[in-house]
C-alpha cells in the first residue's frame, strides 16, 4: 500500500470524499474511469488529477497501519 499521496489541492480531497459517499466500495473504480475518460479526451491535467484521487481513495480505505506510530 502507498505510504503517502501527493495532493494537488484541497479540492482533490473533496472529490475523494464525494466519490466515496456516492459510490462506496466502487469509488476508486469511478475515479479510474474518470481518469481513463480524461486521457481519451487528451486532457492530461484531469487524467493526473483523477489518478491521484484514485490513489487517495485507496489510501483512505486502507485500514492497515503504515509509517511511524507515536
């Protein structure tokens, strides 16, 4: 699992939260579909954004512990 995700802005977190609320377990799949659609349209910026949101969703849904514990 990823130890970190680079967020381009706060809106990416809001997008992840929205997709989780709307699609539940399929939120990551929805983000991937949006990334694929953006790539097909030639929109590199949105492609990268949705891939980052997909990774963020995976990280938020992961219940295992990673990194240093204090």
